[in-house]
């Protein structure tokens, strides 16, 4: 059991943890590549960079880093294209709806804390039919600083009135673990997610690791 007591809430990262958004995130990059005379990249090559959002995908797909003068224009183009077709292939990961319903049946609240722009977070949870079920839906611009800073987590705790030690954060990136721990939450590494190209999730220092969403409930004693 991950916690000495039943958790009051479980918070999820969005991209690569709650939902598989990789196809819709890869689409604008490949459209931009085609317009520039480049062949599309397989989604599987772009998938590990999806958790890093526009920065990661533009870096991998177009070879332009955040420090490059051309980056900002590419970022704005990427976001405009993405917002036009934001939920085409995006779906909950297999087993996630089962997990969410288990949490709800046990009286455990749940929410989304992402580094994605909050407006996009809300569009996605609305179109997936989740908006009325979650307790918070925050994006990277919902607080002063995004993850790995704990500001978003602390905002969620303030909003819900829950203690960090009675909450769990689940994410597929090292910054999720860093932010969750800094806010006093227990952390779970979602090894089924995108996970980037850095150290493996086993090395992130999370309190637990899962390879499928349905593995979480038993860890919580549910």
C-alpha cells in the first residue's frame, strides 16, 4: 500500500499519463515538416517527446531548440495547428476509465495537473467527457511556475483543502515526481507513458511505479 491511509485525491498529468495524446501532438509537427519539404516522421519517433509539449516536439521534429531565434514563431504555429484538431485521436489510456471509476466508487477525488496550457487541458477533458467528474483541471499557466516547481500542486491542495500527504500525483516525466514530492505528495511514475529520452522511470525516485493504469488501485489499497 502506497499510503498509510486511503488517499483523499489522486492527481494525474495529462499527456502520457491520463490520456494518449501523441497522435494529435505529432500531427502539427508533421504538417509543418511537409510544408517545409520534409517527410513526416513516424509517431513512434515523436512519442517520447510528447510530454515536453511544443518544445520537445519542435526540437525533435524540426531540429529547432528553444534558444533558437526561429523557435517562438514555430511554437505559435504549432499551437495554432494543434488547437484546430486537439481531440481527433486523443483517448484515455487503456484501463484508465476503469481506474477513474474505481476511485470515484471509493470516494477518492481526482484531477488533472498538466504543464499544457490550461485552456487546452479544459478542452480535452470536456471532449473526453470528464469535465464534470474531476475536482481540478490545471495547466502550466494556472500558477506562477509550471512543473517541476510545485506551484500547481500547491494550488490544487489549496483549492481542495487536502493535505499533501494524503494525495498522490501520477506522471510520466521526472518533473512530475520532483513537483509532487516538493508539494508533499506521494508520487507514482507512469512507465506506460511517454517518459522522454532521459533516465528511465525506475531512476526518478518515485514512491511507486506502474506499467498499466489499473495497477494503481491496489497500491492505494482500493
